[in-house]
């Protein structure tokens, strides 16, 4: 990039930040200053800003791209539900942006999993799973409230809870298999249609959507969740699968010590059986978990396989981090044992043999915190 283009980009970013500060300050009727960029994403800019009184707030502003607008609506509605996440101090649907209470600079679950203290990491995992379970249980009777809040901040886009993303991923998987020259076993289409019911209405609960390790703060007051850009109601199994896999759609994917995934899964399950007593039945629970594992494996395959021709770390800056190929192979290995979906399991074994068989990458390692 030329020096002139770099300067132009910097000036444009400065102007954008200044406009965010101005809009957020007017919303709160307070002067904001000293913005610190907390990362954000291609959809949003997240700033920690000082207030005239010496405190600080978090300002999150979104672009006007369709996915950014959906993320704004989900964040505004999900946080305004008031059962998880930082307190909402103000919402400007026009910019659009939110101002939230500042939860401070506590370590995230990702920080401790990539650290070197196994006791802290295990305790944090149990707090995370139990906290998600309590959130799910507390949310069961609040769905109408979320619908009302979504309408308040609606930008004309479907929520993830209403979008048929699982069925869309299944269609994309079939196309990918064809492109890769993988023969589709008889019955795969029917099995994928059945797997697609995992997002259904039988055991719905609220989720922030992206419950990955870097979106969970370990504060002195306990676990606090951030990032509600995909907040919606979905099957509890789709959330619980993050315990078993672990972290179904995330970059922070390593292996856990023997038995630990089952332990954190049980911490989540123990919280939701109070509102859904049928989940105490092992047959019901295990069937739902296997179905959710299949859903997330399809999702990972569709997202990562097209980019796996060039192996690369899953995160741009965090280290250590696994590569695309390491995570795909790990997901396919787990899913190849889902024998109640025989065509799907055969497909996973075909991917391991005909695609991953040529990859010269190390097996997925364990989380650094448990290395010793």
C-alpha cells in the first residue's frame, strides 16, 4: 500500500472514531475522550472511552453493511434483555451504536486456556459452562421479550434464530463434496435434513451466539459474557456442543485432558435440566448432543475447507493457535464416530482419507494450560 493510501486510510479512521465519540457523547450527554481501540471486527469498532467524571465506558459502533446491521440488532436486543452481558447505557439506532458499562480488563477464558495454570483453566471452564447453563435456564420464559426488543432495533434482517442457516450449510456441504470429488453416500441428503432439525423448538434457550473463549471475561465478580452479535434463541444442544467439541465455531480449539470435556458438559447440563426435565434422560441428552456435533462439523467444513488449500493459523494475531487443517481433521475424526448417521460418518471418513490424507500437519495439540 502506498504512503498516500496509508495516510488516507488513517485519516478516514480518525474521522470515523471522532464521529463515534461525538454520537456516543450526545447519547449520554457527557463528553467522551481518549478512545482506546479494543479490536472490534470488520463489522464493528469497539472503543474504551474516558468520561468527564473520570470513569470509562465501552462504545461499539457498527458499519452499514447488512451483516453489521444484523449484528447491531442482535447486540442491542440481546443486551437489553438484561440477563447477561454488560449493562446497556444507551443505544443510537441511526449510527448505529451502543454504549455499555465497562467491565474492565479482566482476563478472558482464552487467556487462561493459553496460559500455564491448569487449576485456573479448569475452574474457568467449569465457571463458563455453568454460567452458560444458568443463562439458558433463566431465559426460557423471556423469548417474547427478545422478539419485542428485536422489533425495536430491527434493521430488516432475520435473526440467526429465524434464519435457516443449518439447512443452508447442508446444501453448501453437498456442493463442496461434489467440488472435491467426494462420492456422496446414499442417504446423506436425508440424514442432513434430519440433522438440520437441531436448531428446532424442542429445547430452546437464549445464547449470546458467540460463546467462544475470548468472549468470556473472568472478573472478580464472576464470569461475564461479551459479544452478543449473534444473540438469539436456539436449541440448548447447539450451545452445549461447545463443551463437548470444544468451542464449536471458534479459533481457540485444542484438545482437553481425558474426561474434562464431559465434566464441563455436565456443568452446563445440570443447570438446564431444571427447566427441561427430559434432558436428565441420557438417551435424550446424548442423541441431542450427537446431532449438534454433526451440525457444527458441517458448519466448520463449509467455512474452512474452501480455504484449506492454503493452511494457515485460525487467528491473525493470537499464538499459539491451531491451523485450519488441524481443526478440520479433528472435527472429521470426531464426527466419523457418529454411527447413528451412517452416511454422514462415511462422508467424514472419506474426507479424512481423500482430503486430509495428503495433509502433512501435526495432530491437534492440547490446550497449553494443561501441557504440564
